[in-house]
C-alpha cells in the first residue's frame, strides 16, 4: 500500500512540475515572439498551435485578456520595444492580416481569427524571412509568408498574437 501511495505521489509531483515548466515555457515564448513579457495577471483565453508540419509550417494563435488597469502600462512598455507601433497600420499589412473583398477581387487574410474592428491600440509586425519590422515591406504576392503579428485592443484589453509560417 505504501508503494502505491509513493508511486501516486511521485506521478503527481512530476505532473505538477511539467505544468509549471510548460507555463514558464509559454511565458518565454511571448518574449521570443513579440519582444515583451506578458503580465502574470493576464489570462489566456485561447491558444492554438498547428506548427510541426513540413518545415515547421503552421499557425500559432493566442488571445490574451489583460486587466484594464495594466493595459496602458503594457502599451507603454511595448512601444519602447522594437517592432511595436501605434495604429493605424499600412494598407498592405491590413490586407495581409484581415484580407480584402471587393466585387471584382478577393484576398483571404491570414489572421481571420483576429477581429477586424480594432481602431485604438498598438500592433507588432515582424517579417521572419527578412527580419524586418517595417509594415511597409509587406509583399502580398510572395509565395510564402512567415511573420509574427500582434495587436492590442485598448478598448477590450485583448492582446492577439499570430505567428504564421507557410
């Protein structure tokens, strides 16, 4: 009986350590992706990662809720980092992320999970192929897109992170 309890305790400790390690790993991933730590008080609302396919292609998407009290502080800190800017973004980047549909033309965006109505906030863009942070260098007609995009909506306090690799 003691051996069974000891075994269960060991499994529990290992699982607890794994959960803590995974949580720290995700927090380190934020810095790698968007260059800034996410506050501990923030809550992840959605997390999907389809990477792991051929050559690591896939989409990483995370939606994070920041508390209203820390949105301004987070935004101030982010704007001090490379790649973060105030909205609006360039028309080309907007089309890459959200797509564009007209009577004669349709271009499907890469960030269909991110709301298109955000008007007040900040955004981050990095082209992973060129290591450029300029949203003016977006090439919609490139055969593949590899970029990191993030946007913070000041009104809702939601931070969206998208890593797209094709």
